């Protein structure tokens, strides 16, 4: 695939019409709402959006209101990739029969981590295996926030949620986060990227690349949630940036399966001393508060160990090694 | 309009479905294989592979995704079709409601098959009967010819602007799906002309102007929104209204189709067979009606006033027509090829018996659960049911209101 030469300026983006408009009912400091707004700023023409059940569906379409200036459909929780399959198939067939007014219509599917890591993974795997031409955007806030902060396959090790509560004996979620973007790379699809709302330009360029990709493209966006992660609503972008700076959520992309570290993360490969410790990131979020009790302190070391292990594995995939 | 030229082909029910889909200018087929529906999907794949259709065929990873893809394609403006049976239909259950709730006119063929456990691939109606509340129109075919004809009519019914509801065309597993039968086939262009190009109703769009009800970048609308206690109920009420209008539309389209095909199935909703002066009668859906007609003919030669009422549509349930047809019957057996466990008989029995409550006179009614898991329903078993009815007619007593026919006791 070819990569876009598009480099949006702040002015250009501010002036571009909002397709996901204000007035929706997301919480103050909502990371996913920022992600949706950014992705919609990267559209290149006529676009149809489909949304899985979840926070973003609920806050943006309370009948009779809608925050969407594009055609938009929600059907259920586990099937957003199947929605995209059907929309894309319909566009193809209608175009073949001369019943489509547009030369090209892009299709974007939005889903949270529950709708992607867990209940939606079958439909996602099937849709990309079939090679439908669409961009799948995962906004990852690391738990079922819409239903009240239950753990998902994305919730990180040690996080306290309402179904993995930190108790006297158990220090929050025992399992580790599923490496979903790598799982998508393993499907051998043409484009996979991770992005953070703290780096809007990188995110927009990646979204545009995903839209320009012929065939399935997958984006994993790191979107902190003040309600679920338990931090002040003003800290969303700071935490999103810290995720990258600690390398717990590195930014990279694969084009036709080739891993490339994005500049925002590459700096920590070149200058490992600038990579921040995970404890500072954990400290900012009260979902990890219990880990700072003497009894559970070892969990912080476990998390740091796993972050380093995954980071080093990623560097190998990107043909880089950490020089420490 | 004169009856169109037709040719006779030997085909099974599944092939009849596939051919009807091929001829009906369908844009998107999304499906997943399940016995005994599989032949439908296979034939459609062949049509695509041979370039005989312009249809986009999406071979999904599950029935849940198959129906989802049809629903989303339909919302985008496409004419869509899928097929399923048994466990596959059960897996679609969630999306059945979403499809009708989104007013997406998807057409689906159901090769009626038993539900697990124990696993069984043969015919009964448990799979579609359990979906009777999902706001899908249900047409039950008696034979492969009717399956073919109903399929073509279904696209018109589903897409009718006053209906806009999905339609299931149900054909009995193996008895119809896999049995060769002579089927009269219309020419491609005749069918294409009959089904026409899909039209869209106008709805209020975002900017306060009327726009076509589909996902169109020129006229964006939001479909499948969060709809809470302040509006949800009204939307559900509208679905009931569409179901109330549907019988008239089904009859009209059935009548219009009969003018080009020369074939009629009662009035399109019910088929009354030798009921005018019948004292005893049975009610059923599906292929069992064919066998029952032979039994009725036999009884008539013996001077027994026997009749049959076949329901072609179970949803919408044509109550007025049913009451009218059964007006003079004195002993009635309702045949259910599914059971409501722990309830009081099968679903057809429930509904007809309930509707008789307000009738000035009503017959003695008995329910027979039959043919579960493909248990054969031979003429002898049906004959025994009519014998039971004769006894009820004489004694004016129903010994047991819910019985099981053809099962080891």
C-alpha cells in the first residue's frame, strides 16, 4: 500500500467541519469522545459510520438527537465489523448496478474495548479475513465503562474494576491486557496502527492512512476515562501522553505487516533514559491505588516487568533494540 | 395481465429459493451454512462464481454476522437475502429484533429444523415458532412451488412502504428442502419486473428536511439510536401498526402474482380446504397440509365431512379470516410441530383457541404436538386424528386437550 503524504496543520483541522459535533452527552474529560472527533477530522470524503453498542453510541444518539453529521448506524454490541461488512458489500453491489451517487464512500466502524477484545472479536476477525474495505477504530478505555466499569480483556493487570475489585486478598485484575493490535497484525491485513489522543497529528495521519488503505485497516486508540480510571477530568491528555512516555502504550504502525515505530515512541528506543517508570503513571489513577499498599507493591514491579518485556518485543519487531 | 410463459424444472425447495433470489435482483446475500439450508447458499455461490448475478455474496463467519450484514446492507439501500435454520436462527435471535426494529426489509428463508439438544437436523417448527414475537412476517410454504412463489412475493411485501418489515419464508427441512419436485419457473425478466427496484420512504432528516430512509452521505440520518422510555414505546407501537397493515398488502401482492403465475394459495393468508360444510377439521402450517389434503379427500369419499385450514402466514396472524373459515366446524384439531414446554400446548393452538373465546359458538378444540425432530407424519397418523375428532363430535367431549401424535408413550 502507499502511504499518505497528508500532514494536517492545526489551522486546517480547526477549520474543517465537525462531523462528530458538540452537544453529545459524554462525560467531562472523556477520552473516547476526543478520539472520535479527531478521527472524523481525518475523513477524506463521503463517509458512513457504524458504532458498536457502548459509551460513544449511547452519548451521541439519544433519540431524537444526534451528534453525527454523517450517515450513522448502530445495531448491536458484538457485530460492528459485520455492520461494516454489510455496508461495504451494499456499496459495492449498488455501484456495480449504477445505483450509487458517489464514486467512493468510506466506511468507519467504531467500537470500545469490550466490543473489540471480547464480545466483538469474532465478527472483527471474520470481517478482516474476508478483506472488506473499511477502517475499524477501537477506542480503548480499558473496561466496560458504559455499564459501570467492569473488567474487559483490555483491562490492565492490577486495575481495580467492579468485576475485578481490589480486595484484601486479590490486587485487582490478575490477568494481563490482550495484545489486540498484534492479533490484528497476525490477520495479515494491510494496515494496523496504534495512536494516542495526546498526539493528534499522528492520530489523524494514521486514520487517513487507514481510510486510504484498500482492504481492512485497524486502529487502536488509547483513550483514558476519568470515571473508570479515577483521575481528575483535566488530566485525560496528560495520562494519554504518559501512556506513550512509559511505553505501556507505544505508538507504531504496520504497513503490509512491516512494523514501524512512530516518532513519539521511537525517541524512547533511541534515548531509553527518557522512558518514564510505570509507577508514576499508576500513581495518577485511583484504579491502581491499592498497588501502593505494602502488601501489593510487588504488583507494580510485575507491571513494570511486563511493560519492558512487551516494549523489547516490539523493538525487535521494528528491527530496533533498546541501547541500554 | 395474462399468465406469463413458464417452464417446468425438477428442483428441491432449497434450489427453488436460490433461483428466486437469483431472479429477484438481490444486491447482497450474506449467509452461513447450516443443514438443511446449505444448498441455498451453495447454489447462490455458484451463481456468483459463474457471473450469472451481480449480487455481492458475503460468506460470513456466523449467522449472527450474516443477519447483521444483511441488516446493515439493507439500511444502506440494498435488497438483501439470507437463509438459516435451527441453531443458526437461534443465534440470530438478537438481530431478528434489531432488523425489524430498524425497519430493514430483509428476506430470509428458513429450512425449518429442530433445536438442540439432543442435536437433530430434521424438520420441526421449533426454530421459527420461537421467533414469532420478533416482528418478522412468517410465511409457511406447503411445497417447493409455493416456496419459489413466496420468495418472489416476499421482496415486494418486505419493501412495501407501508410495511417495511423483514420476512421469513419457512420451508420444511428435507421434506421440502431436499426433495425433488416439479416447479414452474417464470422467466428472469418477468420476475425482475414484478419485484422492481427498491423504493424508500421519506423521513425527517437532520436538517429538518425530508430525506430517503437509508444511509446516504448526501442526506445523513442516524439509524439504531439509543431510544429510551420517552420514545421507544411509540416506535414499537409503529411496528404493530405495520403488522396490522401487512395482511392487506400480502393479499394484494399474492393476487398480483397469481395473475402472472396462474397460481394461488387460498387468499394469500389462509387456505381453506373443503371447509365449507366441514364438521371436523384440522389446522396446520407447512408440508403436512399436503398429506392432510389426501386424508381429507379419502374421508370425503367415505362421506365424512372433513376439512383443513392451512395457515400460510402465522405472522401476521389473520384472525378474522381464521374465525370466518372455521365458523361452522364442530370439532377442531390444531396441529403444532413445536411445543411450548410447561405451557398448555403449541403456539398455533394457543392463538387460535384464545381467539375463539369471543366467538358466539366455538368448536371442541384439541391440540396435537407432532413430528418433532423430523418424526414422520404419515396419512395413517393424520387419519387417527380425524377419527379422534369424529369421536369428539359424537361424545361432545375432549378427553385430553393437548396430545402427542406419533410418539412412543
